[in-house]
């Protein structure tokens, strides 16, 4: 992860925002996700509505974490969800 160097306080704020956002995603969105094997993507009915429940937390995460960090954390979350869904749906 390159890019902007954050002070300890800023890193802690980023991590807290990250944890809050992904906690919401795990509680509100993850239970509704299904894996589309042919497209290798997640799908859910009413996904925009589900995502809206976490929108303010996503905005906080976006404001407090550098873009490179956001991409890194998103990749980790997506990989974890993909692995979980591929195991439970096979």
C-alpha cells in the first residue's frame, strides 16, 4: 500500500471507519449475496437498497482512508466473501 502516509491518529480513524463499514456490509449485505459462477460476481436481489443501509458508513470510510487503502480493504473483503460463498454454494 503506497500513497499518503497517515499519522497514527489518522490510521486509527481509518481503521475504525473500515471496521464499521465492513461490519454493516457483513450484517446487511452479505447474508443476501449469491455467487454467480459463470460471471464470477456477487449478486443479490435489491442490492442497491441493501447497499444504501451502509451508505453513510461507506462515505465515512471513503473520507478517512486513502483510495489505495480502500482498494486493498475491498479486495480482502471480496476475497473472503467469494471464498465463503464458493464453499457454501458448492
